C-alpha cells in the first residue's frame, strides 16, 4: 500500500493539534500520531474536552434530569436539539463516558426511547413507559446503541437487548419484490420499504463495530459481515444494480457530525476500523484523496449548524473534523 502520507498535498497535523479544538487534538494524538492513551499530553487533551470548547457549552444546557429541550420530543424536534441528537453530537465530540451528566443522558434515552419488549429504539415514548413498540427506526437504534457502547454501557442488559434487536431484525437486502412483513417491518415505508435503508445499515454496522472483537458473538460477527458486504457491493456510494450511478449525491458531501445522515467518509471510517482493505473501496478512497486542498485539508460540505445545540464548524470552510477522519481512513487503508 505504501506510505499513506505521500498521498497528502500538505501536512495538516500541526493544525489539527491546535489547542482551541481539544477534541480533534485528542483524537489526532491517539489515532494519527499513535501516542498512548496514558501519555500525559493525551490525558491533558482529553481533560480539556470537558473544560473548554463546544462540549461544556452543550452540557450547560442540559436539564438536571438528563435531557435537553422538551423531554417528550427527544427525537421529534423541529430542530435537532432533542436529547437523542444532542447525545450523538456529544459522543462524536469525545465527551467523557464517565461523566455523570453523560450517563444521565444515556439513562434518559434508555427509559424513554427503548422498546422494553423488543429492545430497539423508538422515535417516541409509549404511554406506559419506554419506547413505542410500533415506532422503532433502524438508524435511530444503531445510533443509540453506538452511543451507549461508547458511554460504557456495553455490559448493561438494556444495551445487549438493543444489540440483539440489530442482530435479529436489521435487513441487508437490495431491492426485493416481497420484503419481510410483521413487526417491526410494517408501517414505516421510509425505513422498511422494498429496498433496505442504507442509513440503517451504516448506523447498525457502526454500533456493532464498537463492540471489542473479543466480545463479539458469532451472530454479531456474521451480522458485521453481512452489513459490510452490503456496503462493499455498492462500492460505498454507488447503486449496486448499476455501478455507474451514484446512490445519492449527498453521500459525496463530507460533513460532521453524522446524525441520521451518512456520507462516504463515515462509511469508510467504519469499514477501515474493522480492517477492510477491499478493492471495492478504492473508488471511494480516490474520491477522498481528490477532495483535499493544497495544504492537505478537507472542507466541511454538509452541516447541521443552526439546527443543533451548538455550531461546530463553518460550512465550505476547512474542517478539522473532516480532515481528521480523512487521515484516519487513509492511514488504515493505505498503510
């Protein structure tokens, strides 16, 4: 594969290490420079995440009960300011799993969004508590399970219940005349139509990839393989039945954070973390390489600014987050 750094037009590492973005600095030290987690410089960068920048600004808006905004609209908010979306943003920024406020947010989601019968996560609460059994979404389930694992809840039986839901119900078909019927596939054409929702696939795989390899059952390993093959069959962003066609133009618009949406960077980040170096990824890798500027930096092309609790970066400006993820991908795939 050669030296991945030779693919860069410039060296953005010093820029990524600037202290004004402690989250990016922390992950750059860990993932790009391979400095151990217990190194004092890394520890200091990690501590700064909760002390300065965007994370403490968002945390200051949290209700003492663990939610943001209207507790009944943790998902269905006019803007993406509800608890489910805010938790995704905080976890993406590296908010500390051991922080009691983060754990309270997780407990709120478990109490109000998880269907107690099936284990999946619903977009609204049930009258009797927990999530509505008839309103489970696959991408939301994947996102919430990912958040819970990142926040130290892997050994919690409720998280295991969510993982079991993904293993049992997540689809990977590619357009069929007679899709599966029955719960949870009925009633949500947007999520459970004739063609598997790619967003659901990506978020499910993202959650399962967060489980340490030595903690993955055979069923989980098989599900990871199915999800990965689904994405590889599409060459990441193409139509599997016509690889000359792009699935959705927005997949080519790199952004951060990822909420329900997906793009090439997120998919490649997951697959390369799992160790994939499949030739069907090459077109997407080439696309990533082509989008850097002369300084080896990438732009933010898609943003949720103005809709979430806090703006993170400016659209159409160079993005430390997109650049960090691009470097991670190239390092894993091309080393």
